[in-house]
C-alpha cells in the first residue's frame, strides 16, 4: 500500500509513472532567445608547446603533407568543425611578442626564447602572414591579440597599419614585399592579455588608462576596423568588467574573461586527465557549472553601465586544465582528453547559449596539443579527442537562434557533499530552419529520462548523434584512435511529445523533425 499510494496520487494528477522520474523539458516563452554567435565556437592557438609547431605548422618542406606549411590532416579535421574564429598569438605569449620578428624570409627571422612556455627556442616561423594563411585556409575570422605588456603604442599601431593599410605607406609596401598585396582582414584585436597576471600584474584602474592610451593610436581603414577587445578579469572577479565598462566609452566592443576548470580547484595539484576518482568527475562538473554564475555576475555589472548591450563579454580562454602528462615538458601544457572533457565542453556550450545576448565569442584553450585540445598529434600521427566530437556535434548551433528551455523535475547527481543537476539541455532554431536539441546527462552512474514537449513546434521524431562510453575517462590514443566517437541516434515522438532515455555520462544532439 505504501508503494501504491503515491503512484495512484500521481496518476490522479495526470502524470504517468515515467513522468515522475523524468526531467520535464519545455520552451520558456518568458525569455527572449538571442542569436548564438558562431564565434562562441571559436578557437585559440598560442605559441605554446606543440600547439602551433608540430600541431598545426610543419613547414612547407616537411614530409608531412601540408598546405602552405600547415598539416593537411589537421586542416581537414578542423574544417569539419567549421572553425569560425582563431585567436593568436597568445595568451601570455602575446605580451612578449614583437610582430616584426615574424615577417620576411623565415630563415632570417630572429630566434627568441619562449620565456612563458618551457623556455624553448621560438624561431618565429609562424608570424603574421602564416597566421592569416591558416585562418584563410579554414575560412575562419582572425582575432589578433596585441602586445601591451612589453610593446609600445607605436609598435601596436604599426602592426595594425602593416596588416590593414591600403595605400603606399612604407608598412603597406613592406607587407607587399613580403608577399601580400591586399590587406589582411582583422576581425578582432585585443589590447593585451591577462593584464592582472602575466600581462603586467596591473590593477583594473591602471589597465583602463593604458587601454584608452593605446587605443587612441590604433587606426585602420574604416571598412577594415576590428572589434576592439579589452582584457578583463577571471573567475569570480567582476571588478575588471565593472571598471572598464564604467570608464571606457569608445573603441571597446568587448571585455574579455578567462576561466579554467581544474578538478581540485588548486593550481599546484590540479588533478589528473585520466584515471581520476569519481570525486574529481563531480568536482569538475561542479566547477564547470560555476561559469554560469561568473557570467551572470559579470553581466550584472556590465548592465549597469551598458544597458543597451553594446559591449560584448568574450570568454576568450576556457577549458579543463589538468596536471601535465608524465614525460612531457611541464611548460607545454599537454594533456589527454576524455569523455569528461567532452561533457565539460557541452555544459559550457549550454551556458554560453543561455548568455548569448552578451557572450558573442568564446575561445577554448587550445586548438591542438595544448590543454583541452580538439586534436592531439604525435609527429605524423593525429587523433581526434572527445572534445573534438562535442564541437562537431554542436556545429548546427553556430549562428542559430536560441530557444530558451524550462527544465523541471531535474534529478540531482550527488556524491558525498557535492550535488549538481544531472540533466542540462539547450535548443535553437538553426540556419537550416530546423530546431536542434542538445542534452547532457552528467551522472556517470545512471541513465536519466527526459520528456520533451516544445509548444508550437511539431515533434514527430528526432535524429542525431550520441556521445558516451563505458568509463569516465574513455579517450582516444594513437593505438586506439576510435575508442570514443559519436554514434547515430533516433527516436519517434508520441502525440508530439518525446520520451528519451539519456545514458549515463552522455551528450545527445539531435535535429527535430
Ligand atoms: O592558455 C594558457 C595560458 O593560460 C594563456 O597563455 C594565459 O592567458 C592563461 O593564463
């Protein structure tokens, strides 16, 4: 009787037995959906470890098949992701980068020491022209990060003139002499990086004055003006966004923001990329979800100074950061990438979609061989990571219009003292006219039910892809490159309502038909 009574009560209220246990997903008509700027799926390539050299660039004379020095296997894989944007050359590297070192004949370029990342030699083989070759080969937009830390306003202004000038100025002629007649298209330009840390250990007040000082001298032809980005804060700190938006009233299209997910939250022992305990699975998910709070709090302070939402909030560095792999140069930030990383990526996408009114760009750190990479290489070999697969599954969300969802009856996933919502979902109307739905089950132990009804949107069925695996740290290796990859998934609706079982630790992205 004790078991039957609640069941009967539930049926009395018109709910089925499954509905009791299922997350209910509906459209939230109280919220206006914004366009999910494709640059939310942006990438970041820094002169760091094997990220650019080997990961992307092997040089035109390499035995590894390449186009203009960039490896063909990696280019082909990245094209599948429709990479919309690449940030370069750093990161911390940007504030020690002098653009004149990276132009002209490659064998005459100066060799420098990469003091930020492993103290290795930097021969400047990849410079401005090579970077633009890469973005043009991928059909991406260019995000160039200027050197505020060790550069001058003159050096920064001249780099922009070199890239964008059209006439007969000495710098435009120098660019032509170096093989590029027409100007490069600079979509975004940032003034410094992490000014609070490796970019100069500044206060928001000091940086804000420098930002205004430098940008006064940054000039480009009117039709090739980048969006100007100020370097902002990180994690829970809102003081940078507050100060910048209060005091900079021109030439600032966005404030940037960085947040990395460390399983332990400690920089000295961050946690391992593989073979981690479940406590580090849940802490990683919990720390990932903190991104939502950080963005919400930053948006609140920006709203005070910019109610018209002219200034963007760009999360131009994010992703997992684990203890470096044994045997690797600690300065190279090379780490393996597992199903856990893919779920971290998906949860972040859902958060970015929710805040698409301000968050018009994000850049995962980093594209190849560094931190939460899409691709890992070992000389001529290449593998795709679970994070790569997540990016590919979410391609339809690029430039789609968000359809805000209301989730109720969401089960908790608990371990010890930590508890997080097990299910997360996002939806959007894509450019192809179809509605896409993405769901995550962050519980590594238990499948979860979801019931979906989108009022006003006919659901006959769904088809798409599912990413899941047996172990929390399932990953691809050079010996087993397809240990984890998406599989096809489809389901039929009943009376316009979908009832789905989301496997434990899974991501599902489907087109509604
Ligand atoms: O992505 C690695 C480093 O992390 C970047 O260079 C820096 O901006 C951040 O601290």
